[in-house]
C-alpha cells in the first residue's frame, strides 16, 4: 500500500504541474496535494509511528486510512475540474477528515502503549493531524459563512502547508537524515521535544494572519524559524560532508529543509498580500515537496518494496534511486524560486518523473524475483 501511494503521489504532483495550463489553478493544486501529498504523508506516518513507539505494524484497517483520504482527494479534485455543485466540496472533505481522525486515535493508542514513552516525533505527527482537521473544518465552514470564503480559503491553505505538511516533514526529516547519512544525531530528541510549541504556534499565527490579521504572519514566521535555525546549525556541524555531495538521499533532504524555509518566507509574504496563493504553492511544491518526496522515497522505498533484513539489494536500490541527487536538488531549488514556469521547471518535472519511473522499475524487479 505504501509503495503504491508513493508512486501515485509522485505521478499526481508531476502531472498536476505538467497540465496546469489545462485546468483551473485550484484543480491542479488539489491534484498535487489532496491526491498526492496528503495520502502519502499518512502512509509515511504508518511507517514511522510503529518505529517511534516501538510497537507492531499497523493493522490492515488502519493501513486503509490513506486510501480513504485519497478518495476525498479524488472528489475535491473533480469538484474543481468539473465545477460541481458546492455541496461536493463539503462531501469531499469528509473522507479525509475521517481518515485524519482515525489516524490520530491510532497514534494516541500507540503512544500510550510504548514502553518508556513514545518518541517526541509522534507529537509532531499528532499536531500535524490536528492542523489537517482544522483545515478541513474550514472547508466545511465555507458553505456556512460564504462572506468569509476568502479568509477560510487562506486559513485552509496555510494550515495544510505549514501545519499538516510542514510539521510532519520537519519532524520526519530530523529522524530520517541521520539514517540516510549513517551517523547518529544525539540532539534530535531534545530538539523535537522543545521546538514543537514554536512550530505549532508559528503555524497558527501564519494561518490566522493570512486569513484575517496580516501582521500576525510575521511573528509566526519568526517562531517557525527557531526550530529550523537549530536544525541547520546541528546539520552543518554534524552532516556537512553528506549535505553537499553528488549522490545519496542527504542532499535532497537538506534541500527540503532549505525549501521549507524559503516557503515560510513566501507564506509570510502571502499573509501580507505580497504574493498570491498559486505562487506560494508553486514554490512550496518545487523547493520543498519534490526534494522531500524523492529524498525520503530514495531512502525508504527499498525497505517498503522488500521488507525484512537489509541486504546488498537494498544498498544497490538506494544507490540507484539517489544517483545524482545533488543535481536534482539544484533543479528543484531553481524551479521553486523561478517566477512561473520556464525551462528549469520542466527540467525539474522531468527529473521527478524519471525518479518515479526508476522507482517503478525497482518494484518490477522485486515482483519478478
């Protein structure tokens, strides 16, 4: 299931931007996020929560929750593409809301069952799901308070970008990069414990600022920069040689962190009315989501394709998936910071599609064995 959702996410994100001129902006943004990013993040939680709580793998029923969220993503994308009646937007929010609620309850149960207590990274996932739930409640509120439609739309956008996606990603990156680099990070547990209040409060201020009080966006941005600055300092001191190299997952994961900081600044600018939502989403996808997905998938897909004991096959698969990752990271950065689509954007999309095809080839090799 996780492998299929990762494949679907990569194809949905790349496809959304390739055909962006053929559909309304809201349609291609929801194709990338609701059909691609949201189910994939939920699938990643299914992998990391048992690891962080030292408990067994998720049951089949829990493992089906990302597919339920994907159903909601399909409905909302259809709503924007075909201009369906407004009630469809509210209906589309319900499967994702149910999936997020179920996933949150499962995480709470696993945290309570963890011997010695759960890793603080689980709290980042719970905070991310709370933000997702609030963003979907904002969608349901659009029909009740149509006069607040634009404000609720901005609230929905920022709670998703910096809350659901941002909290999940920054919490995961700090656990995943040491694994990719093959070196421990002794400070990660303390950082995750201390910095969640800053990140969550920063997210809420940015979202409320974008919706109603623009000046609140900038304090929110400053709060979010506290954890990111500590991560940058820790990574530069411990993993510098891995971050600036040609191959491996680490350059892409480092680019994801850099892209998130850039997106934070763009989010503050959007909250102040200096940049439109399409521009924020474009930057967020290329500079942050693309390197995050390809870096994390490059490290984790071999394990998901062939679970169990790590073998020489897993090492070769990771080398194959992360070959020339430094070049991909640079393309994603240039595409994200470019004003609109240009030749760099298409090169970045081609790099992402090539990675997706490479991942599919690994899956076929596993099936053929």
